[in-house]
């Protein structure tokens, strides 16, 4: 990559990451978390929102444990660069009770904003997703649908994705979904970006090897297919707005 290409993408914000050690199926140790931090920083990521899974009725990391781990990971990030920021939220699994858990701050919004990273079962029907998104909106949250490309009911279904956006939902895509050149899903993902049906692209990283926090390969693919303006919108503008609790 040339110097010019690198210039404006060295402050990437990753809002979906399982980088905290031993709290979910993400990083298995502090050693792995440290490697993930190194990889992320080398990829130009300087702000990460750690988003451990939160599911009502399952064993979720205790708040104190979560904040202690956050503190330890922040200290490691600072060793790499004092401006390397780690914040916290949850990737919440939707259920009717999740609203109450968010209101009581048992489940966390993204970095204290009104944005909620929400996932559903990949086989859930469209109506279930629509109802869940609608309920989050009614209670004043800004829902972001985690990895929009993964749901069976939304695959190649541009109309319903548009309908959810029209309702007030934001769409997050995993950068790794763009890295399989011949995969049909990659073509779908590129179309979503071209049709302006994606707001945020993140790593959803889980480890330092096969689900590592890498951005640049996918980012360059988007740049080639969609141009620099799209890169600025997706990777700079929208994430900046999010962390400042402004509407995308
Ligand atoms: Fe995730």
C-alpha cells in the first residue's frame, strides 16, 4: 500500500471485538489479547470497543470482572501507544427481556452511547428481527444489527434490509466477509456497500489467528470496488459519529 493510501486510514475504529480475555468465546488469554492489540494497531486501528456477548438467561461476565479486564487491556494498549483507546459495550443477543437489562445497565450499550450492537439467530425470520429492532427503537436506543450479511432471511434480500434501515436500524458488516474473493456472500456484501445499505464495518475479531482484528485487506477491496468516498464514509465518518453518540 502506498503512503497516500495509508494517510487517512490510520485511525480506524473497531466497534465489534471479542478482545477481552476469558469473558466469552473470544480471546482465551491475556497473551492472546496482547497479540490481538498488536495486530489491530498494525492494521491502523486505534480505538476498539470490546463487545463481549450478552445473552439473557446465560452466564454473562460479571460487571466487576469485566471492568477489571478492561482496565488491564487498556494498560496493555497504552504500552503500544498512549492514544490507543479501548472502550466497552456488549454484543447483545436479542430477547424480549434485553430491554430491561439495558435499562438497568446489566447489558451495555456501545461506549456509553445510545447505540446497541444487537444480534439475532441466523435462522430467525424477518418478522422477529423487525420486531426486535422496533422495540429497541421505541425505548430510545439506536440499534445496530451485528453482521447483517449472516442472516438467512436477509441474504440477497435488499428490500428487507432497506426496510429495517428505514425503520431506524443501522447495519454492521464483518470485514472478514469480504475476504473470500470467489464466495457468493462477498458479492452480496459488495452490493450492500454499493447500495448504501451498510453503515459500519468491523472485525468481530475473536483471536490472534483465524479471526484476527485485520482490516486492511478488506478495506482495500472496498476501495477498489467502491472508491475513496465510501471508505471515508464507512471507516472514518460513521464510526466517529457513533462514538460521539451522534446519529449516523
Ligand atoms: Fe461478535
